């Protein structure tokens, strides 16, 4: 089930966006401190993500190689291709928004999708095993996707990419791993699970809200002047969600996946890793706010889409199980 904080997150982010825009109008000088605040807060955001990543589950990813090969193929081949085609069709005339959209769609979620998988009665243990490899593969693939899909549109330096990965990924994850080990040794696994289960989500919500506030407050004039082009990104984002859902349902039925696998594949293919996208965008393109705002627009509509997807999955669960010859659990999952 979604916690109150998880249910509130999209509204908190929307409020942060509008309050940030208002503050940018009232106090334009806030732009002088916005970049440093965003820089260090993004590091904290990445620490929050790393704290919730079960790296000890990596070995489990190879126990169901058929499913994981399918999930990796969807997340790192099919989904990026869909995103690139949509960007070419709708965003080719707005290169900065094009790059922001690409960064948003090519990074699969590494935590959020598990909440929705559970709500849809999907295979959460399988998702836990998928999570760390999703993260590792996307870190490896980010330079490839940037070079292939966006490098000729908005050029970037390889040295800047190396620095960005070091500052926003390697250092935060090293800090999180060290923190987890210290807690495990001093307090034990049971204490950590009970007392710190919500800590990563709290850190992520607080830091992401601060990032959104200062991004919009520091770039109010640029955002207002480009409101029309930014609104266009809603079209490919919505089409992306629809296409992803339809393709996963067709593939799941053709391959006769179990319902739990189908629900997991649906959630991991639709949910995106916006914090990593924001960190990479800010590290590589700190003076291009349109790239960062394009990512945030995707974030704001992702949660309602995932809630709707969960409802559709739950509604069609018995029919799906009957179709693949699987015994269904008739209990209802409420949220």
C-alpha cells in the first residue's frame, strides 16, 4: 500500500513548482543561489535512492533469466527506441526539451515501481532482484544513450560526464553503502528494516521538493517564456505511457507470463528514474534549465498514470490468469 507520504508526493512536487515560480517573480535574486542549492541537494537525493537499493539481491537477478532478459530488453532497447522516435516526431524543433525527454524515458525506475507492483499483486520479490541490475545497467548505458540520441543535438564533454557520474552517482552510493553497513553492524537487520524502512522515501521526497522549488524559482523567466514548447512535452510523455502499457500487455500474453510477472514488467517499464535523469541533466547541462524542467513535467504526471495502470491491472487480473491458465488469487488489493 502507498504510505501517506507516497500518496502526497505528486501534490508536494506540484506545490513546490508553483511556489518556486511565485518566489522567482517576487524575489528574482533567488536565482543567484539556486544552482548551488540544487547541486548539493541532488547529491542528497541520490543518497536517498542508494539507501533503498538492495545490492545484495544482484545474484538473484539471474535465477529467472527468461524474465530478466525480457525486462532488460524492454527497459534498455524497446523503451529507449520508443522514446527516441517520439522525441523525433514531437520535439525535433526544441532541442533542449528533446534532450530532457530522452533523459527521462531511458532510465528505468529503481524504487518507485515496487510500490505499484505490490499494489497490482505483482511479483515483488522478483522486482527486488530486478531493481539493482536496473540501476547498474542504466548507469553503464547513460553515456551510450546520450551519445546515440542527444550528443549531436546538445553536445557535451566526456570529462563533464565522468565528473557527473562521480559526483552524483559514485560518491552518493558509496556513502549509502557505508551508512547501511554501519547500521547493520551496530543495530542489526531487523532494527534497520523496522526503523529505517521509510527513511529513503523521506529523503527523496524532501530533497526532490527542494530541487523542484529552486529549479523553478531560479529559472522563472526562462520557464514562463518557454511555457508553450514545454507544454508540448506532455504529448509524447502521454503517448509513451500508452504505448509502453499496450506493448507490455501484448508481449506478456504472447509469452504467457504469469500475472505477477506481467504486473512487474508493466510497472518497471512505465515508471522512470527521474532523480538520476535530473542529476545527469544538471551535471552535464547546468545552464540549460529547459532540459531539467522537461524531466520534471514527466515526473508530475507519472504517479497518476501508474495509479491508473494499477487499477487496470487489478481489474483485468482474473481474466488474464484465466487466459494463461494460472490459478488467480481472488482477494482484492486496496489502496
